[in-house]
């Protein structure tokens, strides 16, 4: 997730007056902080099945938050063509689909479609 901060940071530096660049940087920063928090949680406590559900819900919801924020501050095309959400979307799909628990895949695949 830290590598995903490169594109929004460059865009924000180049065009700081564009609201979608600020929102992209904010959402990606939030996602990177969430990834650090999940990693810290996993390093400091024993594994619990709820971690898969929580992290998958966070992944899917962050992508939806990014898409909605881009659509609100810009145009729907900004949301669809965003280089920020494209990578986050693929990462969320990969992380959710590679879980060993089919319930996680089904629940958050359904949540992604609903969102």
C-alpha cells in the first residue's frame, strides 16, 4: 500500500488545486495506515478468523470510498479512470479471493457487488 502512494503524491504535487488528487492521496494514505494497523495487529496477537473478515471488509470499503469520493468531487469518468483506485481494486480482489475461507470470498464478493 505504501507503493500506491506514489501516484497520488505526484499528482498532488503537480496539481494541488485539483480536489480529486487530494481525495486520492487521502484515501490511499488511509489505506496504507489501515494496512500497517492490520500488520501490527497480526504481529502482536495470535491469529483469529475475524481478521480475514475485517481486513476484507476494509479493502472493499476503501475502494468504494475512493470511487464515491472521486465521483462527488469530479466526474464519474474520474472515478472510472482513476489510477489510484485501479491498483487498490486489484489488490482488494486478490486479497479477498486468495483467502482460505470460502465464507470470506462469498461475503465480501457480495459486499463489493452491493457497494
